[in-house]
C-alpha cells in the first residue's frame, strides 16, 4: 500500500508541474503580445509592418534588478530592446 501512495504522489507532483508550466507559458505569451503591441504603436519606419516576431524575454540580476531584454524582428529587420 505504501508503494501505491508514493506513485500517486509522484503522479500528482507531475500534474502540478505541468499546470505550473502551462501558466508560465501563458504569461510569456501575454508579455510577448504586450511587447509586440508597444512596438507597433511606437515604430517609425519607412515600410509598413508585415511580420513581427518577439523573442524570449531575458531577465538579468536578482528579481530583475539588472533589467530585462528581448529581441524583436520586424520584416526580417532585427531590433534589440533593453530595459523594458
């Protein structure tokens, strides 16, 4: 009976980690959408925006005290944004 309870706890722990992973992924998607919206609103270029790609958000320092950065690709033109 002890073996069943251990395997049950392991399965529950895996389920909990998966839920946390999905929540983190949705937070990342929302943050990327906000960045893309900001870029579209503040972009002053000669050509119109056809495609926009937002890379992974990197955090520096303890609790983001060193700032954050992300790469944004607009129409295959690369822009680097620091300290968002």
